[in-house]
């Protein structure tokens, strides 16, 4: 089904670039030919309707195998930041694994390793596999994700749903011109990266990969990039790497996925990179819910876009009652792109996320009378400090305003009296005066905050903070400090 997008462009513009990697590129004609050869070689081991887990980080190889699997009538699966283990294979009913390396454990499922020898054989494969006819309810893509909760969930997209999401992908709002050259730092393992790759090919564009050995400035200046697809944290890191006075190529479009854009980050982006900024809100479970251009969101802190015609968003209070426009509460979503539930797995055992056709993403937000959705944060991340409910972003924004803090994440854990205490994990950048950081937090928020330096902040495939490991690390540190001998004990 979706492999026909490449075949269509191969017939129309065979010499135009489809994939551009740091050390190689494929035209649409060459890409379509490789998909045929991969499908021919895999036809011995893949049967229609089987669930095939693709564990290949390499962008080009991942897409080649994904499109070949689709052509063979099987269902491709991807893990968005989740390690491949036997427990995962069993949990989600994987029939076969295709990887670029040995799995490292004795899997009970058959596996195929796409190594250099396999690739060389595939390039000379003469067998081809004709595309199979798909029914609207055939499963074509399964995404396994844990979001920010750490609980593995499986979402199935059938042909009808995938068709709908491609048609709603907002290509005209994202790409500034025909045949754009696009870099997506959100990989195809996530549904966002997967859909945006297909969207680029729908308009005859080239999906490009940044060379990690090159700076962002070198990448933008030499690769003639027309559009970037980044999560907010990825955008922040990119801006920090740009040299003073840098001028980005004119006409660059920026698509921000995975969260709302703060006003300071939006302003910095407009000054250093581009004015053509598109912000989107959605989830694997919902597809695209809200889209907005920076000019329309200017002046709205936490603006995530305007609700699209195919989606409905309501805001509820703590008792589940509908709130009026402008009130803050729990977000719920329903619409054409919302799936019915988690597919064939234990991701939502109490059906708490799906009720009466609505999906509850556990986001805290509000909707203006004009239909602008503002997402303030995650309900599960709220800090309950002495009865006050405080967004962790308040701590994080205060910390990030201090010179020497590269990244930060706030959370709370109970102390020995059972009272919630705020903690802040931070990543150092150059010289940092920790006393200044502590004072800034105290002055801004009136709370004494425990600090914990970490090498990096754990994030999911869309750059959202995963706070569970940080809470665990802070709890362990708190227990170690409690066990440590006091100075007078050593006298």
C-alpha cells in the first residue's frame, strides 16, 4: 500500500532524490528498485499477515525493509525507544525480527540479520514480489510505545486509518515548496517520524539524514534543506549550537512536533533560524489534533495549535465535568484519527485511556473560544507540594535561565516524613555555579529544591521527559544520604 508512494514517484520523477544519507543517496528509481529486490529476497522468510518487528536504527535500511515488508503483505512493527527483548517479543506477538545485528539473546522467534553480506546479495536479487491487495481493515503498521509512562503499549494502524492520516498530514502547511529536502530528527520508529517520511514522499521530496559529525550550521548550509522536523528539546539544542550571527538559508520551514513551543524558544527560533514555524499537537493514539503557524500562536504561551476539523477536544474538571472555554483541566480527544484502543496487549488494562470514544492523553490544557489548544503539561507530572499543584515546567524554565544549565527536569518524591519534596535533575553545560542555580529556584518558586546532576535527561522518541528513572535515582540517593554516617558519628 504505502510502498506505492515510492513506486508512483519513481514512475514520475525517477532521477529525483528520495533518500539522502551522509555518505550515499538514492533516487526514486534506485529506491524503488532496491525495495523490489529486498522484497524478493525476504519473500522466502516472510508470509502475508505476519507481524515483523524491524529493529534497524539506520534510516535508509529501516525504510527499505519497512517498505519491502509492506509489499509482501505483512505488518511492520517498530519500537519507539524500547529495547528488543524476549519479553517484548512475547508480549506483543511478534512473529519474526529483522535486525541489523544479532539480538544478543536466544530468541524463540525467527530472526533475519541484515548485515553487509545480506545487503550485497539483496542488490543482485532478481526475484520481485508484486504488491498485494490490501483490505481497508488489514493491519499495515504497528507501533509499540511507552510514551512518558514506561508502560509498553501497542497501537495498530489499518489501511483505512493510515490512508486517513496521510491525507490529514498537513503537507501543504509543513513544506514550503514542491520536492522539498527534509530532515526529520524524529525517527520512523515513532508514528510521527513514520507519517512525516511518507508525507515528504507524497510531494516528491527527499528524506535526508544529518551527518552527526557536522554542525547544524554546516548541515543547513551544505545540504540545501527546505524543512526541518524537530521536537522542542531538539530545536533548543540545535539553536544553542548555531554560531553568533548565523543566518539560516531563506525559506526554511520548521515543523515542531511532540509538544507546545514556549514563547522564549519561539522567539529565539524566529531570530536565529526561521519565521516559518508550524507547531502540531497529537499522539500515536490520536493522529494530528491541532496545528498552528507561529504567527497565529504569537503571544500565546503553551500554544499547541488550532484544533483541526476532524478532531474534537474537551476540557474536564477533576470530577469529569465539562469546563467552559478558557478553563484549565484535563484534555480529552476524539475524532476520525483516534484509534479504538490499544491493540492486543496489556497497555491499558483498566481502559482508563479510552472511554466512550474519547482518548484521555493525561495532558493538562485549555481551549480558547477561538479553538486554540494550549497544553500546559502532563497531569501525572504535577508536583503536589503542601497541597499546591505546581507544573514542573516552572522549575525547569527557572533552571534553564541560569548560565551553565543545558537541560533540566523537575519532579517530586516523598521524604522520610512522607511529604513530597521538589527535586531538579540538571545537565551541566560548561561552568555552572550551583549556588546561583539554587538561589534562582528559591527566588522564583519559594521552595527549597533538592538538586541532582545527571549526564542526560531521559526522554522518549519525541523528546518528552521520562521522569520515572529520575524519581528512582533521587529516591536511591535520598536513601544513601540517610544511611551515610553523620560527622559526629565518625568522631
